[in-house]
């Protein structure tokens, strides 16, 4: 059992080294969900926009809000609050969509964007191991900033492979529907 947890910790640390890289650490865009601060690597962020009209797609999980048309590009949008099983709230003027690149562009809805932080490699610890049933594979690490701790996300792993495939199919369907509608 101890060897398994140790192996998992080493694998997570190795993955974090590959994602963060180098001795100096990296820059993270931080944002709030509920009462917690999270961060995503700034190199994954394409842009930050206010909440706009989202076209719902039938039969999707509640956290998959739908798609937006961003300058002619269909982008799937997920509500990170719902993905992380937090209570759904009404969007405010502080609510943002962060468009991230995970091999394709996806919008993530967050309560508010905070700031861009440099977090030194030595201030990033592996995620806590809380038993075998809790999946923390999407957590890159825990960034210590002063007295605060930021939960650093590996945004590529926030969505499972099946969910990412579903989002790709949604976008392809929406793009084709738009092309068909434009031809009439």
C-alpha cells in the first residue's frame, strides 16, 4: 500500500515536472470558484471574455453548458463550478469564460479571474493523497503563495477523454448545422 501511494506521488511529481518544466516554475492565471483559488498555466490560456450567449446542446451533462460562437469559431463551454460538483449560481458581471487550449479551444466558466502569478517550482507541492477513491489526476499541484494555497489544475486532464470526444462531436455538429443554415 505504501509503495503504491509513493509510486503515485512520484508519477504526479514527474507529470508536474513535465507540465511546469524547469527549476523556475511557471506563470499561472488564477481564478475563483466558490471560496477557493485555482490556477491554470498561462500558456494554455487563449483569452478571457465575459459571459455571452451560450447555445445549449441537448443530452449533455449539466456542467457542459453548450457552445458559443467566438468570432466565427464554435467553442464548447463547461461550467467549472458544476464540473467540480459545486452549487450552481447565477452569473454576474464578474463571471468570465476563460478560453483554454487543450488540443482544441474550450471555454471554462469561472466565478471571477484574479491575477497572473509567478509560482516558483519549489513552491509547488504534489496534490494531497486522500485515499484511492478520490481522483486528483487533474490537479497539477498545490501552489504556495505567501500564506495562501492555490490549486493548480492540469487543464488537459480536467475533462476525461470521453468528455473531450463528446465536446469535439458537439462542435463538429454545430459547425455543420451552421454551414447548412447559411446555405439556405
